[in-house]
C-alpha cells in the first residue's frame, strides 16, 4: 500500500508564491508518472503539471512559465513551485502517482491541499 501526503497549501496574495510537496510512503516500486491536479469549486479536476519517470515534464497552458514541477527520487517526494499566483489558481490541489509492477499499474491520490489566492 502507498500513501501520499501533501503539504504546503495556504492563503497567498496575488503575485505571491507557494511550494507544494507530496511525499510518498509504503511500497514504492516503479514510478511511471507523478502529477499535480487541481479542482476549483464547480469545475472538473484538471491536470496542472506532470513529470515522468524519465524526467519529462508537461504543463497546462494556464500555468506555463509560472509553475515548476520537480522531484527528489531519494525522498520519493514531488514538488510544485507556484510563482506569480493568480486568483484563478485557487483550488484544491491533488498529487497523483502512477506506479507499475508489471503487468499491473496502480494509481494513487493524495488527500488534497487547499490553495487560495486573494486579489
């Protein structure tokens, strides 16, 4: 069993920064992809940023140039550095890990952390 623990959310003014962390514990086998999603009230959950096991990254157009996803393999931890935050970035942010133990894949989600950006 794998548990994901997020931290780093909070309240920040527009233009400010926050850094989210997602630490994984348990039986961590091969990581296929790690990602951050977010869900604002009344909206569907959307992909914010992802990083593959090989280190490739991709970002939602709305956060390109402002957010940076990274990871520390030794600590099984993923980060999301969020700069130049906007009120539209207000949402609950969830981390996601896809692990593989061939031939099976396993998806894990964190509990979510609230990010609120005031104007």
